[in-house]
C-alpha cells in the first residue's frame, strides 16, 4: 500500500515568521505590537513595512522554528510521503535562506522532499497543511488550515483548522 502524499507549508506553519514581523517592526518603531493588534489582518495591513521586512537579508533564515514542528514533521515523515512546499520565488533572498533554514532545523528531510515554487496551484497531493486560504482553496485533497493571525476569525468551514502541531498529529496519526 502506498503512503498518502502530505504537503506542508513552511512559512507560518514550520517557521514562525510572525516573530520576525514583530521583532523587525519593534526594531523600527520602538514598540512591540501585541497579538490582538494584528489578529484578523493580513501581514501587509498589520505591519506597515512588511514588504521591506520579507525582502531583508536574514528574514527567512533567522525565523524561529514553530513550536512542536520538528518532532511532528519527523513523525509524519515516517507515515506519509511528505513534501515541504513553499512559495519562494517572489523574494530574492528567500530561496537560499529557506533551503539553509530547512537543512539546519529539519536535516532528516532530503532535497527530494523540498518543493520551492511560485504559485502552489501546481502541486498535487492527498493532504495540504497551510496557513493561507489562497493555497488551500484550489487544493482538491484534504485541507488543514494552520492558525495564524492573518487567518484568525475568517470563515474556515471548507478547511479543518488546527492551532498547533499537537492538533495536526491528533488529526493525522
């Protein structure tokens, strides 16, 4: 019996890019925003200079690991045909930084399992975990929405919502 194909997003699912936004915004303005201030807002709306942050060298490379993701991805990697699928073409520094970040934090994943693309409409699988509706809405398999501030409070009746990697494991194992 073949394994089901599981597609896992990187930013906002494996990598805690919101911590990068909070940190850079605080460095620039001298005040750290609260989670409540950004809930339900797209990154560009929540952080005035979001575009400058994501194009800054180190934004992707220095992102903290999402709590519980390393252990969970290890377990899921044994049970599924797992691929990390990340939109990495829009920002010039993101491709090498994401590759280095994955090699450091998820060394058990092989280069065969890394898919860097523009739009995710090209990928096919059985299950997709992502934090953006735009990536899940087109997907024909099972969709799992990973909660992030930008998708908080939005209608998610078409996707299964999870708030942590613990919840991901409860749903998939």
